[in-house]
C-alpha cells in the first residue's frame, strides 16, 4: 500500500474549490515534485496532506504504516519565522515534539537525535547561534534538521530554496537528493520545473491541466514540454 493515495481529491479553503479530481500515489522511496502555476493549489495540497485542511471532496488515504506524526515538514518561511529568537539547537530540538506525547519535556534520546541531525546537515558548529542571525541557506538547513527530527519516513518541503542564491540553491537540492538516496521519501513543491525533472522520480502538475507520472513521461508530455520550454512555474496557494 502507498504512503499516500488520492482518489478524486478536490481541494480548497474558505468555501472555494481550487482544484478538482486529483488522482495520484506516493510510494515509499518516491521523490515527488508538485509543480504548477501560481494559485493552482500546490500549498493547499500540502496543507491537506498534513491534515491542516480537510478535503473538499474525494479521498486522501495515508497508509503503509505511516502515521500522521511521522511526517516531517519544512514550510515556506515568513519574515516572522526568520526572526525567531531561539538558538539553532532549540529550533532543531522542537522537531521532536511529536515524539513527546503527553511528556512535557525532551528525553536524552530526543536531544541526541537533534545533535545527530545538526551534524547530518553540516551545521553542528552553529548549535549555540541565534537562529535569526543565520543566513537564509543556514536557516533552511536548520529547518531541514528540525523536520528530520520528526521522521525519516516522509518529508514535505514547501519551496525549500525560495529566496536563496544560486549556489546555496544547488547545495540545498543536492542535500535533499542525498536524503532521498538514503531512504527518505520526499514530496517537494517547486516553482523550478527544471530542477523538478532533474531530481524527482515523479511529477504532479496541477492547474487547468493535471498530470501525474514519471519525470520522463512529464518531459515528453504536452504540458511538461510547454512548462520546460518557457521555464514556467509558481509558488502560490
């Protein structure tokens, strides 16, 4: 059974339907990129997968032993988040909250996991630094380490390279690709269609035209060819 199965899924918020009748699956080991124009419903789909929004119609099934608290999430950053007054270690450790249950404190194992993920992201030397003092690329590595504290099964990444310079963008894409090679299933919203077909195993394109298939199938499709030739994309809801 797939980690995620959508059947006739319709999405929306505040009474508005954004996209209708989505059918797709996310299997263990997939790297799915969600692409499409601004306002097509990409972020709304991410919030629906996380359980923050109910489906407007159809079904969204979580399976293959995946639990709701085993999904790591890296959201788009806001100005408020960038100025968050906490240490790097505190931000990363907060990713273990889903493991705490009713416990009002972190265990030694939680702190060890936070340290391991700091090292895994190459930012162990920053552990005592204030998060708000870091560069954009460093902050994204911190948030990725935080997401990994929630789980290594499935990561949801909403525009993880937004606002980063080209060099740091390439480094972040490679870091995510390594996590995928190491066994983490990835779902990433991206406005960068070229990067999507370079790294992903499957593409979900939503908007006026809906496509779901492998990267090769997308590259050879009419909608994929049109977006790739014009470098189109978007990061709206």
